[in-house]
C-alpha cells in the first residue's frame, strides 16, 4: 500500500526580494557604472526574481580600492580578538535569519528547502563560528610564529552551494585579517546580496567585504586586477586552469577548488541497505550538482544484481518537484544551460551502449528538470565514466578484486572524493591509502564539517579549504 503525500509548501512571505540590486562596495549598495543588468530567475518556475547590476572592470576596480583601503586603515590594524567578534556576530545573525536565507536560496537555486534549511544554511553559519574562534589563535595555524594575511583577496564562487561557498571563502579570509572582493555566480547572486545586508547589520567596517555581481568577464577582471594579492576560486576545471595561467608569474597566490568524478566503491561485505542510502545521498543530494558527488559507482561483481535491484526500488521513492515543498528530495536543475549539458552527456551514455534507467516520475511542465537516472553496464572508456555530469546521473561499473576497484577509481583526471563501503576496518584503511582523492568517506558519503580540510588532487584543484589547512592558505607562507 502506498500513501500519498499532501503538499507541504514553505511560505515565501519571509523573503523580501528587491526588484533591482546594485553592487555592494564600501559598505553600500551602489549602481554599476554601465547601465547593464541581468535577471536572476527561479529555475523551478522560470519566473524572474530580480534584476542584478552587472559589474564591469571599472566597478571591480572600485571594489578592490575599497577593500585595499579597509585593509590598510582598519582591518589589518584591528586586534585579532576584535576581528573574531565580528565573525561571531555574523554567524549569529545568519542563524537568526536562517529561514530567510533558506527560502531565498531555494528560490534562486532550485535546491529543496529540506537541504537549504538543514544543510546549506546551518553549515554556512558553522563556518563563521568555527573561524571566529581561530581569529586570535593564528600562531597555531601552521604558518609560523608571526602569521600575516595576504591583503586583498579576490573570491569567485559557483552556483551549486551559493551561500555555503561564500562562507567557505569569506569566513577564513576575514578571520586571518584579509579583506575581500567576492563574485557570486551569475545564476545565484541573491543570498550573497542578503549576506551583504548581514555585514551591514553586524556593523562590519565598510570595505572589508565587497560583492560584485556579473559573469565570467567580471570574474576575469577580478583575477587580473593588479592590486589583488590572492585568488580563491571554486568552479570548473576549465576556468580554474585559465586562472592558473592568468596569475602565473604575478606573485598572486591561489587556491583552486575544481571539478570531480568521485568513485563510490562497494565491496561485497558492505551492509547493503545502508550502502543503498549512501549511494542515493552520494549522487542525488543537491540534484547531483556537487563537485564531490559519488557519480561513479564501483560495485563488486557478485553483489551487483542485488544492489542494483535495491537501489532501483529506493530511487523509485525519490520525490521530484517543487523545491519549496518540505517533502521534496530532488529539486530543479539550476539553469537551462546546465540541463542541456546533463542531457548531452547522458545521451552519450545511450550512444556508447550503457543501459539507462529512471523511475516513473512526472516532471513539472515549467522550469528545468531531470529525473534521477542510473546507467549500468558502463565501461571506463565511456564519457559518462570520465566526464563530470554535474546532475542526478549515476554511472555504474563493476570490479572483481579490491585492487581492480582501486585502479578503476584512480583512473580519472580528477581526485576530489571517494567512498568505501565494507564492514572491514582494515580494508577501509588499505583503500584510503591507495585512493588518490582529497576526501575519502567510509560507510557514509557527503559529510562536511568546517574543521575538516576539503580539496583535491590532480585536476580537482590546488590547496585546501576548511580546518587548519584552509586557514593557512589565507596566511603568507601558509600555502603548502
Ligand atoms: P564555472 O567555472 O563556469 O563558474 C564558476 C564561477 O567562475 C562563476 O562565478 C563564474 O561567473 C566565474 N567565471 C567563469 N569564467 C571565468 C573566468 N574566465 N575568470 C574568472 N571567473 C570566471 O563553474 P560552474 O558551472 O558555475 O560550477 C560548476 C563547477 O564547479 C563544477 O565543475 C564543480 O565541480 C565545481 N565545484 C567545485 C567545488 C570544489 O570545492 N572543488 C565545489 C563546488 C563546485
């Protein structure tokens, strides 16, 4: 017997979206120099939410000048424990306004309210709390006895975790005494602009945080600005490589958090029901728009059929639809462009002979949607085993021996995450040693904590964010 769910929509009354937003420079919202604007839309309905100012190079320059002045005159002179108090204040305001942030993020991004409410926003606040505590203890961060900030940091973030990526970037930068010019992604600027209001509410000295909205050209102007001391970028590997080339020889330091194609390895002694839950959260969390998603499932051959049968049964229960409904598991794809990309790579799976399966599900007519999908019979050479799809699509491969699992898992240009499912502790430790991935989860997946460093090997990036390692990257001499 199946029970129907009644709709449980979250009210949007708590958010107050302006018809138009300016740039946040030197503590104020200001108009951009040109009159160009762009729309941000709700990907679940395609309705325009707001018009956003488009920052050109001259606007980026104003933001950098404001950040430099705040750095020289105020922030670098402030006692560390005073800096810490501002971070605590920001963290508390984010908690107080958590519901507002969650609803706004769901509207602008398309991710389910269950995730923004329970994961994105609480974790973002946790990053500010964690780093607030570090502000006066930097001598212990691993960057020598007299750790010094870089100065002005340019930060560029993607659309998949807009507020959380902002927190990963802004909290350590401020705790270490840097000032910031941040550029959110063009499809998800609204929670960054709400964060600007939080900075005002917290009485943060003007110019310490500046937010410039725009696209790749705006990001490029920030990267190439001569008065930027460090770049912190999260996004695609292609753009990351371009940034590495642009700053080579300039003396700017950088952390780059890029793409991934995480292997989730299931050994035949794994607890199968628990493993199925881990696989589902590994690939369908945030519509699979997750750099560290477990997008390649490697299953030991003798448990493949049983596991896939249970997985299909579980995936059939995933609820796809209105992201503001509290029962929704899988929300909207963030943009038409991302949906086209998911469709294109997935169709290569069909063309290359893999077997596609999706449960019966009715997708809404308006907005951008893709059903939860698995491909079985995937081989290592297939595009869907090699390229990041960044959507709710799982590629399933098999292996016979533990060594074959490791070889297949490492057969990728990426190296961000991996998962290991087995009841044997010794096998977990053995596998973790062999896997070339920055984060390895054992009998769980997609768990995040501000105290835990996160980052990649190979084409997944340079440097770490989070924990003491992430902090050191914002201090001179701290990058390793
Ligand atoms: P993207 O690289 O297209 O864009 C990311 C940001 O960079 C956006 O703000 C964009 O405007 C800006 N940008 C684009 N071109 C630029 C340029 N030439 N110079 C400077 N900035 C530029 O990536 P995306 O599609 O927004 O995000 C998805 C990608 O991000 C995926 O590959 C995903 O794996 C990756 N990601 C990585 C992590 C991580 O921690 N490793 C976390 C989240 C997302």
